[in-house]
């Protein structure tokens, strides 16, 4: 895995924080943290999209962010656990891993600019 894919995973990690922040922020500091997470997340996403196929990058970003958000809500905010939800998240992650595996690094270089 090259550094550009690490940026995608980093962006998805911060996506979880800002999505949760949009729902749970209730003070200046939690909103400020949400804003920082949005900035970091999109900065890393845009940086990765300069070298990798944008469609694949975005699909992986959203898939991992969605899975992370759902799991975080279950683990930290007492969201009800439904087996159907977990199975669907598993299928989503399989699709994300599949997209990453079929993306060829050489063909994916973007235009520098």
C-alpha cells in the first residue's frame, strides 16, 4: 500500500469524527473540533485524489467513513445493534476492499498541478 492510500484511510478516519460531530456537537469546542476534522479529512482526500482515481478514492472514503460512523455510534453512543446492519456494513467493506484491490497504481496517476 502506498502513501496515497494511507491518505485515503486517514481521511476516512477523520470523516468519522466530523460526521459524529455534526450530530453531537453542542459547544464551541466540539464545533471547532468538528471543523478541524472536516478540514483534515478533505485535505487528505484531495491529496490522495491527485494521484489515485477519484471515483475509487471517493468510494473507499465514503465506505470506510460510513462503516466507521455506524460502528462508532454502536460502540460509543448506544445505537441499537442490528445483525442486518452489521451484515450490510460487512458487505460494504468487502466492496471497498475489492475496489482497492482492483485499482492499478500505474494507471492511476493524476495530473500534477
